[in-house]
C-alpha cells in the first residue's frame, strides 16, 4: 500500500480531524490481500491486531550520491552520516542512497 506518490503527495489516506485514516477502498483492498495470504499460508488473520486509522504522516527527503553529484568517498560519506540519516544503503558501485529528517522530524 502506498501512502505517497513520487512527488511526496499523500495518497490513499483521508483526513480525520488532525490525523489520517486509510481510505476505505484501499483498506478493503489490503485486507483482502492479507486474508488471501492467511488462507494460502495457514496464517491466522486477526482483524483486532490491525490498525487502519489515527495516523500522523511525516515527510522526509530521500536522495543519493548520484543525484547530489557526489562521489562515494570518506569525506562525503562522513558528511551524510553527520546529518544523522534515518536510513542509508550502498547499493551499487560508487553510490549511496539516504533518507534525512527533512522537512519533518520525528518526535
């Protein structure tokens, strides 16, 4: 289930006061998938263990060395690490992807 598009705009969620709920159409689609997995695998689907409402969404910035026109070296790596990335991965030769708390920060 996607909660944002490639531009970072919220999708599949609806406003409920100050919080967000998963849109009923998307909720039903995902529940159907979970129930199918449960049937096919023998897992037990317990609906009370799933939450579909009352979410707060945070926006972060995802980038990579290629987009930032950086070479993967110790100095550039250390500069990113000093920004305390939420996640990072070196996935291809000479490249690194990372996610920073920007524009939002976690509580």
